[in-house]
């Protein structure tokens, strides 16, 4: 009981912070969710009066209205969060961290430059996804380098190159999760596990490579697939 009491204020604070953050990007969020809630409740109540069951339909309408408000607010809050993260280093990591099924990924880049251009890797039933953020030209070089490095150990597993951005041929940050989920399945669950194991072994091998002392030479590679240019 005490645990529930202590957790509820935490949830309310999270909702409050999410609302405040969303309102900064979407000033009309309060009016929108209030309108959605009242409209949903009003429709159910009107149907209740029409069929002579206003109390039953009113209760049902209230429950549906709360759920509808939660869904609308969640989507707009997510959109606002993506809007604030877009173009920031680590934005891709935040998206990958929220993918709940279908993909195994790490929030640590497998390749990165001094300019904070980065490549992240995810493995799923669609194969391997290499996702780059930063300057498109430098990112494409990083993607090609990472793809070449993996070539000998992943065999014929499909590799998808994804550049996050808003130009032609790029995937907007807010659509990245949907883009990954819509990639067609190409390998089995067993192959996903095997591929993950091989890539981890590659990372371990690189992490044990000798690192020169002193300043990192220009063009040298960092541990775990990291790369400095």
C-alpha cells in the first residue's frame, strides 16, 4: 500500500513534466485534449439519452473519453519530444531505446566522429539496420565503412543503410521507428541470435585491440567499432 502511494506522485510528476514539455512545442495541447474528451463524452451521453440509458452510456463515455485523451496526448507528446530531439546528438539512441519489440539494439554508437556524426546498429528479423545521424556525407562514409567491416562475418544477412534526416532519401527521426518496424522479415529468430553473437564477438575483438598512448592520431579507430576522423 505504501509502495502504491509513493509511486502515484511519481507518475503524476512524469505526466506533469510531459505536459509542460509538450505545451512548449504545442501550445494548444490543453484545448485539444479537453475538446477530444468533451466531444467523446458528449457523443456517448447523447446516445444514452436517445436509447433511454444516459447513466450507463455516461459512465462508458467517461471511460472512453479518458482513454481517448490519453492516446491523443501520448501521440502529441511523442511528436513534441521528437521535435525537440531532432538534429541533436543521440536522438537515434533515444528512438532505439523505445523500440519494445522486434529489434535488438544498443544505445552506444558502433562508429562516431569528432563532429558527433554517429552510426547505430540494430538486429531484427529484417536483418541488420545501420542507422546514421549527423552530416549526411560523413554519415554515408561511416555507414560504408561499418558495412565493409561487418561483411565477412554476417554473410548474406541483409543490411539496411538508414540516414536520419529530412532530405530526399533520408528517414525523418519521428518516422524511424515505423520505418524499422515495416522492413520486411528476411531471417529467422535463430539467425537473429547468431548474428547478434557474431557482432558482439567482433566488438569484443576490437575492444581488445591495442590502443596507442597519447593523442588519438587522425583517422585512427576507437574501441568497439568507434571511429575518429
